[in-house]
C-alpha cells in the first residue's frame, strides 16, 4: 500500500513539474509560426519583427518586439516566463517526443543541478557533435562546447541571481557569437551547478565546419568573448584557440590570432568608454 501511495505522489510531482515547463523559442518575422501551425502552451515565443511591420499571427504565448538581437530575445523570454524549468530553443529545431517528460525527469533525478545540458541529434539520428557517453559536472573548459539549444535550467535560480545573456554577444549584436558560453560561465561563477547528461532532446541539421571561420567577425567575436570571461588570460587562450582552429579558415595562425586580438581591443575600448 505504501509503495502505491509513494508511486502516486511521485506521479503527481512529475505532472506538476511538467505543467511548469516551457520551451523558450526565439524567432524573427514569424518564421517559427510559419513552421508550427498552432504552437501549444509548452512554448513561449519571442517574435522579433525586423523586416516585417506586423505579425500575421496572434497567440497568447507569443510576444512581439520590434528589435533585433538573439540575446535580447532570450532575456525577454526569461523575464516573461513564470515556469519552473525552461529550455532554450531556436526556430529551426525539432523536438524529441515527450520532451517535457524527459527534461522534467532529468531535473527530478538530479535535484542538485541548476542547469542541465543535453544532446542534439541530426535528422538521420546521429549525434550532432562528439558528446561524452557519461554524465559529468561542467567546468569552464567543458562549457566551451555547449550549444544554446542544449540548455535547460531552473528559471527562478537564474532570475534571483540576475543572470542574463550578455546583449553585446550573439546574432544581431556587436559580437555575433559567444552568448551561451558567457551565460553559462556567469552562472558557474555565481555558484550554480551545471550538469551534462547524455540524453538527446532536440534535432538539428548537421552544420559543416569547413570554412566556418572564414568570417572575420566570428573570429573577432571569439576574442571578445574570451576577454569577457577570462580577462588578461584571454591573450593566451586566444593564441591556443588560433593554433587549434585556424585550419577551419583560410588564414594563418598569425592572421587568425591578430583578428582575435582586434576583438579583444574592440571590446576593451567599448567597455572603457561605457558604450557597452
């Protein structure tokens, strides 16, 4: 009898957590709405109008902003969300069936975790990147490999500590990448515990790494990101990064590193002049 009561209690708790779960979707110009016929209540959608003057859709769980910037969108979603557990998402991913149950169960079974990162699959069922097969607690080094669509967290913990996405980083910002790494390292520095679990939750097309670093703005943003997180040590870390990643570009180690240094220089200038 006691086992049956305990099982019922556990089921009620699971249902409660699942009902307080939200997927925070960042989209622009109705893109997510055009793909998703009727977005149900598990979504909270931030729809930034950049090219359009007006949205063609009207849903209670959609909020429209006439602005741009992925980090702004993420921060607006976190601020507007009243759910206990949230998952960061973009408008070009698909979700594993029963994603609410999967994420809720992960937090229930790992109550010490404030943030959990998961796995992404490609449409053909393969892992999106080279993930570990074993769960582990993140450190700053392992956080470098995390993508935003892998991240779920306890919203109250994030809000109470005032942790936000740095709006100077991310698509549509001054520096077009690095927002998820900065977000996670800020959380880690404030004492939050971040766990990795080898469980897939979303599906995303495989991206080609070839030529990814031919965009100088992306390289520059990496330098700025490293300075934002590591300060003085960013000069050494940027050099190590250039040695490892310059092969993914058409640039020499020296050229790659110089662009990263320009990113550090620009970030410092903007920061020192209170422009960011």
